[in-house]
């Protein structure tokens, strides 16, 4: 059974602060690593799909890095805003299937 | 409507009944997936399909059946619903093997 771990499980951050969280995944049979943003009462929306070791991706104030050799990815949010409050999911992809972590629930305090 | 839709959005049924959850996408994406969301487990894959008439089991397939006779539809059937199948079910699709997945709005199913 594949194990995808995200830490921390929840995080409270002051508006304007920067933050980051971690996704750990198996370092073998790697195909891709996905990050999704999931707002309450909505559906998950893709942030990034990363495939190469050393990949760095950026979308606005959110960025992510990937280390496939050691099996981890970091998601960074710079200058947090209230609209960043959501659960952030990572998913390890080996072949066609995704295995999701349990997510990091981020709350931005105004 | 364009995109990926699920129906019904809410369903209450009784133990032992057969229930079918529908998923429809208008993008002609090859890959489609069914997930369930459970507290403590996040999203878990039930079944997926790489193309019409090609389906395969995910992590938690027991008690579920899928079919994919047309590219745009991927129904999920609970043959004899059990209380443990009470969950929120999400359908997703993607055009590429390593593509981002696009999720439907979800179906909240309650089995009494």
C-alpha cells in the first residue's frame, strides 16, 4: 500500500505571512506528483503537476518544488491572503492512478 | 453544460438497494476516475478508465461496478448499498496520462 504523507495536517497563518508544507511519497516507480487546492464545499482544483526531479513550478504567489530521489515536495505560499484558506492535497502518481495524501488544511487569520 | 457534471448531487437510499451515480464530461477526455471522500482517508480511488470499454480497479473497488460504453460517460453503480458506502463521491477526468485531473461537483450519498 502506497503511503503519501502530508504535514502538517492543519496550519493557521496570519494574513501577509508566508508558509510552506510538505508532501512525502515513495521514491520508487515515480510518474508524477500533483498538487490540488480544495476549498470547502467545492471540488479539488489542480495547482501543479510535476514530473521531473528538481522541478519548480509557480502560479502567482504559490510555488512548489519536487525531489523525486528523496520523495518529497514542498508547496510555498508567499504573502498569504484570506482566499488562500483551503485544504491543499498532494497526490503521488505511479502509472495511471493517483494516491492522495490526507491534505493540509490552511486557515489564514485576518 | 460544458465541463464535468455529476448526478444526482444528493441521494439518500436504503441498505440493499442498487444505486447508480452518473458522471458526464464534454471534453472527450480519455481518462476518467471515481473517488470517494472519507474522514481520515482523504480521497480514495474506486475505479478508473483509460478509454471507452477499458476500466480498472482502484484502491477500494469492492461493492462497486463501473462501465464506460461511451467516452463521455462513466457511471458508478453500488450493486447493494451498505452503510459503509455513505460518502461523498467525486468523478474526475483528464486528457493525458500525467495530466491534471478535473473534478466534478461531487455526489453526497447517504445509505440508511
